[in-house]
């Protein structure tokens, strides 16, 4: 009888252990509460030359959120393209493999995917509202840019009303 109870308890212990291993996603507010993003843990935060950076590494995947207030006026798509162009030299072949133009909460956005020289995949979502440029980046092994955690991260961007 005791042995049977022990065997029945094992699945419950396994469930409890896997639930304990789940990652706690946190809502992170950007500067001036202009936007929020969900990240799988508490990111490291720093400011360098007015660029606000929040970064977090989970296993082989790095999540990065950056934000800066753009000091010049230009059409939003030009600003987004300039940001993509600025990152392109750091990619294999000096270019993005795919760029999709869309909107995020009514804000113009570009969702780009490329490969870094070390073979890691890079996905970058850039969006601009008013003068606030937001960049969400994920670096990781090939194929991770569309994993459920990646989708949660990229789909969580919300601009304040």
C-alpha cells in the first residue's frame, strides 16, 4: 500500500517541479512610462548617451529592449530604415534577410530577421511613436526567433495612450 501511494505521488511531484521551473514574466516600463514590454525576468538596466537599455539572458537567448527619443524630425519609415541600416553592418553579408513593415498599436514598425557572423539569429522589432523609438531584439540559436517566448516578447510591446 505504501509503495502504491509513492508511485501515485511521483506524477504530482513531477508536475510541481515543472511548475516551479516556469519563468516569471515581468512587465517592464520604458522611460517616461511611454511603453511597456514583458520580459522573462528582471533585466539589467543602463543608460548610455540617452539610450535606455534593458537586457536579459535566458540560456542561449538574449532579450534586449532599447529606447531613445529621436532628436530630429523625419517620416517614421525613414527613421526606422536608418536604424535598420545602422545595424546591418553587424550582420552576415551586411544585410537583413527579411524586413516586414507593419504597425504596433498604431505605430509604424519594422520586424527584421538576420544572421550574425557567429551564426546566431537576430530578430529586431523597431517601432516609433511620437519621437520615441523602441527596439526589441532577440539573439539566439537558429530558429529561436519564432519560439513562443520570442513571440510573447515581441507581441507584448504596448505604447501608452
